[in-house]
């Protein structure tokens, strides 16, 4: 029997995010989800990139690693392949995952690595003080775009559908209960789960505010006719922008994951395998 309480996931350090930042709610939703799933901190690996949201790995009591900008997914993949009995959660910003890290993002999705990837999508670079990000809206004036963004923004949901992610969702930091549910479903899902999260950055993004999202978001899964196994329906919903912004599970499918397909992983996680009889000398001679 586990005795996991929400406080089990509190670390000794306290977040230094700006007062009112959406990241507080995201962190709360993560802790609530882990508690409800009765996951013990030592069975969770929480890995992050670099950015405001990525600092969360210091403030959640679990195994953790604060890695490099855009490089957290390869670390998460390595951890999962090394010990697939761990629950692996990765978090980073839109600049981290959809900018510099977009190659890793696409390849991890197509490999269907069994982990949850959460993107705190505030449509801006927060940590570096307000430059445009890959999801900033056209026309948005930022420190790096004084005349307004001219590039077409990335559509993370559409990209994930096309890249083979098997659980694709969007949450909103202004609705912790709904976000907690998404996180629980994403963790339970066997395969790569993406949760893109609308996260108000109260300091540098004065357009995509709490009020902006509150007026526009609606819950996809409240509609009994919406089927999450319908790729085409998910694709259509992913195109919605402007005044109506769906949140919830867009798409989910079951597909083989690495530990079911790699013969070396079938018996048990690599870290628990006996290596006493493995002679690494020939390998060392070849490479060293
Ligand atoms: C290789 C590399 N390039 C650039 C940076 C500088 N840098 C740090 S965080 C960041 C962007 C932060 O924005 P985002 O990923 O959206 O996260 P947020 O701070 O908004 O949570 C950048 C460009 C870096 N740390 N490493
Ligand atoms: S800069 Fe923005 S994203 Fe970063 S802590 Fe402050 S409000 Fe949050």
C-alpha cells in the first residue's frame, strides 16, 4: 500500500515564478494527478528543458533533471529505455519544444516512446524576457518583433497528429481540474502523450491572458458525438483558432511501444537485468 499525499511531491525549494503566472496552476495539476494516481515520488522521473516552466523540475519532489534548451526529450527517451518501470514526464516551453527542440519532438512522437510531454505554451519566450516564440500570433509585437510577428505559427496539435503521437490533448492553466484529468489520462496512456497547455505569461504576453482564454476555450469531450479515435475529426478540430479554442483530448490510439517491441526490454527493465556475464571488453577495444 502506498501512502502518497500531495505534500509528498513538494520539494524544499519554492518556485520563483512571477506572481499570477500560469505555471503555478500547472505545477499544482501535476502534483494532484500524481497523488490521485498514487504514484510514489521515487517511481517518477520529471525531466525539463530550459525556460520558466522548465524550472519545475526543482520544485517537484521526484527524480528530476533540468537539462538543456530543446534537449529534454532525448534524455526522457534514454531514461525510459533504461528503466521502463519509471513514469517519465517531460515539460518545457513552446520555444523549447516547438522551436529549438522540434526535431526531437517529431522523432519522439513517431517512435511512440511511452512518456508524457507537457508544453507550457505561453506563446512567448518567458525566461529570456519576451521574444516571439514559434506559437506567437501573427502581428504580435514583442521585443524581437517590434513591427509584429510575420511568420505563420506552429500548430502543435496538427503537427502531433501528423507525426504519429498516440495521445494528443490541450489544457488550460485556468482550469486545474480539467488539466489534472488530462495529465492523469496522459500518464495512463501507453505511448507518447502530448499535452499542449495554454499558459498565460502575465509579464510578457499581454494578448493571450487568462481573460482571453476564458472567453474562447470550450471542452471538446463534453460533446458525446466527438470521437477521440477519429483522426480526421481531430485534424479538423486542430484547425480551430480565433474565437473558439477546443481543449481536451483530441486524439488517442493504441500502438506498439518500445518495451513491447524491443527483445532486450521484454524480460524486464534494462537496469534490473543481470550483466555479470556480459563481456564489454571487445566493445571497449573497438571504440576506445
Ligand atoms: C542552446 C540555447 N539557446 C538559447 C538559450 C536561451 N534561452 C533560454 S530559455 C529560452 C526560451 C524560453 O522560452 P520557452 O522555451 O518558450 O519557455 P518559457 O520561458 O516561456 O517557459 C532561450 C532562447 C539557451 N539557454 N540555450
Ligand atoms: S516571465 Fe512569464 S512565464 Fe516566466 S515566470 Fe514570469 S509570468 Fe511566468
